C-alpha cells in the first residue's frame, strides 16, 4: 500500500465550551467570551484546516442576546466563507444526520461558498427549548454557517448515526451525542436503549471519532457518563462540558480508545481547573492514525490562583495568639495578591508574539484561598472578604471575590426544633458556589426536612431550572402545580377522614416522586406571558418575560376545580406520542364549540382551549420521528344532554340560614368532596357536567393509534 500523503489527511480544529455571552454585562469581562471564540475561528483559517469541531456550549445561554449572536455570526462569516473548495466528501444520508429545512451539509449548498465547515453539537447551556424545541444552533444552521448534528430528540431512546466523511483514502465516521441530563442518560445506557450505528462496509477502514458533552467525573452516583458505557470500536472521544484543559489524549486500556478534553476557552468560575492554560487542538487523521497539535490561546484573560494556610506561613502564624492583629494579616494577604497580579501579567506577556506591538496586559482574574483556622485555641482575625477585594478595583477584573476564607473543621450537626439535623452555621458560611453544585445542596437540605405536599426531586429540579436556565418562574410554577395536583387528587376521592389527610398527602407525594425518578413525569408552565410593549427595549430593560408584570393569569383560574386540564401528565411509551396528540386534538376540538348556558360555562370552555397548545407541545416532544401514523378514529362518545335547571326555591330568612350554617359547621366531622354548587341569581343550583367536559379525563386521549405494516415500512426506508 503506498504511503499516505497530505491529500489523505483530514485536519480538524477541535474546541469546546466557548460560552459566548458569559458575563457580558460586566464592563470589564463582558467581551472575553466572544474574543476567545473569534481567536479560535481565526486559527482555523490561518492553519487552513478542513473542518472545525465544536463539542457543545457555543453559547452560555440557550436564549443568547443579540450581541452574542452577532459576534458569533461575524466570526463565522469572516473565517468560514471563501472560494477555497472543501475537500471533504460526505457519504452518509444527510437527512438522517441533519434535521430541519436544510438537512444537508452547508458546503454542498450551491448558494453558499463554504471553505471551512463547522460541525457542532449542543451542550447543557445552549440546549433546545421553548415552542418548536429550537436551539440557538438551529438559527446558525438555517443561516448556513453551522452543521448542527448529534441531536437527541428522545432522551430515553437514543440512536447515534455517524456523519461519514472521506478525503483521499482516509475515511472518518463522526459520531455526536448532544447533552442529555446526566442521570437520565446514565439510566438510558444502563437499560440498553442507546444504539450506535456503524458503516455497513469496510468497518476496519474507518477512523471513529465521537464528541460528547456530559460530566466526565462522578459528582454523584449516576450524575456522569462512564467511559466504559461508550462502544469499544471508537478511536478517539472529544469530551466537552468539563472546563479543565486536558488537551493531550489519554488512552483507556479497558476500552481501547483515547479521550481528549479540550476544556473551555473562557473562565466561568474561579476554580483550580479554570486556572490551567487554555488550549485548542488541531487533530490530523491519516488512515487509522492520528496526531494532536495543541495551540495555546492568547486572548484569554490571565488567571492566577493560590491557596495558603495562615497557620503554616512564617510571617503570620505567630499572630494567632496576639490581639488586634487584623491589620498585619491584611497587609500580608495584600502582598500575596500583588505577587499574584504580577505573576499573571508576566505569564500573559510570555505567550504574546514578539513581532506584534506590545500591548498592556488586561486586568487578571485573581483568587486567593485562605485557610484561617488557628491551632491551640488561637484565632486569626481576618478582614471582610468583599472589603478586602475592593482594595484592588484598579488592578483586577474580579473586584468582589479576590479572597476566599475558609476553615477546616469536622462536620458537626445541630438539630432544629422539629428534629431535623442541620450543619453548623459556621460550616454553612464556608460553603462556596464555586465548589458546591446546586442539585447537591438542595438534595441534602430537603433530605433533612419532612416534606408532606411538595415532591422532593421535583423541588430540586425546579431550583436547578431557576439557577442554571435563569427561569424566573420555575419555583412559582412548581409550587402552584404541586398544590393543585394534590387538591385534584383529594377531589377525586369520595370521602376522606380529616385525621388521615396527612397520610393521603404523603402517599400522593411519594407516588409523584417515583414517577419523576422514572422519567415519566413532565411539568408544564401555567403562566402565560403578555405581549411585549412596543416601547420595551430588551437590551436596556432586560427580558420582558422576566418582569413581574409580564405574567398573565386567568381571573377564574383558581376557581376551576373541575377543569379537566392535567398539570402532571405521564409520558406515553415510544410510538404513542403522535397518536396521543391526535386524539387529544379530537377531544379538545369538541370543547371549542360555544356552550349554550351561563357565563360560567363559557369561561370553562375558554380556559380549556387556552391550555390546548401546552398539551400538544408536551406530547409532541416525546416522539418527533413518528411521522407516519394513521389518524385516530373519531370519538364515539356523544355529549350527554344537559338537564333543565331545578325550579327556584324560596329564600330562607337570614336568621334561620345563619343558624343552619352554624349547626352544620359544628356537626361536620368529615370532609365532603362532592360536586360544588354554583350560585345563580342568589340561588343554589347544581352544576351539570356535560360529556364534553368529562372526555378529557378519559385515558382514551393517550391510547396509541393503530399501527400498520405500511407505516412501519415507510419509516424503515427513511
């Protein structure tokens, strides 16, 4: 076999976690993220690579600002468009790799001149969301600038098909798996519901490259992706999501493949992993062999970090038994910080090119961790962390968190009045958001409580949505849905002893937690957003949906106890998504007809029709690929005829009515969940429920459509 040449080498620039838009409102660090991304794209053009591979989190937010989107589009247009032809030949079925209106690679589009194609998966920050389930990468793909692949429309049934590329005699099988919640992905792999597809011919000639965006380390028992879950036919795995730069591939002898972790191109936290020098790499694949060329990024803001123990420092350890020594400790720490500032600037100057004009070093990021516990009963008196940090306003970029004080102490527990054990206040004060995950904090706190109504795991998920996704309505929506779900559960019971309510609450809460843990429970947002005013400026005033006045509620939403809308639905099994959607449409279409009755009935119909769109969106997310399913048969149930209103009764005197009411209140020993009465013209009238209103509570809306052999064969051909 003749020796392979440069014409047979596929050169790929590999990067991940650009986080464009991170801290963009900061007047010092606001432009750091897009400047480093622009440097990455300029390197791709200067080094004349064949393609760029991004392993997720291109944007820091799944709803990036116009400024972030503009900077990304500008960099892509400047560095990926050109008259140089792309030498990569695609061999796979592009419609299976790229979804959407433009289901093909951009460099084969006759209307666009792409010289360096960019392939990208989405991460946990820029994941799809909202109506239509679109991601920011969908916009870039529709504009012809990015090839968005590795989608995971079903998180509990994942099929990974490679993008097959060839240059000369080198064949590349590019696998991609976008971010899925780690616990759910762990369960999906464990249940054997992740399938990898290989090329049908010449399997031994393909170089198998995969990119993922998951936790690489076991932060929790199931909150990561173990390497041994991946197939052993892979040659190299590019691991996104972890920000520590481990650019040199490490060999896994058990699985017989290499793992490369490029890390982020911008520091998003003041952690030791972020202080490592930031790199990207050029991956050269020739036949079945590969080599990696690391490239140090030069536009990254310098970051220096140090950890000291005051009891071990010669200059200050004797101060522990001395009174009024705060000023001396502060002077010593100021000296250490000044040394770190000079160290960071020197490191930045050392990596700059000599032929370029010398620039002033940017303000560095500095983090000094100080362990201030004193031995033998002594005490170190330290300055307030924020006041100390503000001394370096003109010298550093992070002016509020330069120093972090902590003490090493054995975990001690204290008890609350209700018997729940809680950590000591001193330990809680030492916890830092830089080192503790929100999910872990919420779980540990809730485990120490005695929740009766709210499900614990759903509570943690709502907090994560509030913190990670900036969903300002997540907590309010979760509480409202949980309370209403409990009420509807009790309303469905014939009778309930007043003393046994707590047991019923706990029983239903446990059931909801089990459904959520199995991934069968989905929540929907009830709050609707008012139209944005014409005078509203999102860049100046912020997102309209985050404003308290943007929420729109129905006036009688709380009163609709008989509303058939379901706040927590159970996801149907595979293949039932579209059938459920169709039958749900048939059921809700009946309710859309105007009702003949009082105004109360009309309000019920309007409320149900408003929730129809939410129901369809939830069900559609379960299975978007089931495109060919026969429409369901129309419902055979006929609406029950409405009964005539009973004759008006004579109004009782006020005194007797009040006496009867008080007597009833004293004699009542059980809760009555019978149908409530409505007031019409001051008289009591029983509400008659029509068949149209009852139809939504039927399980018929979630029955699968009858499958046919023709439908299955059509899908298999695709």
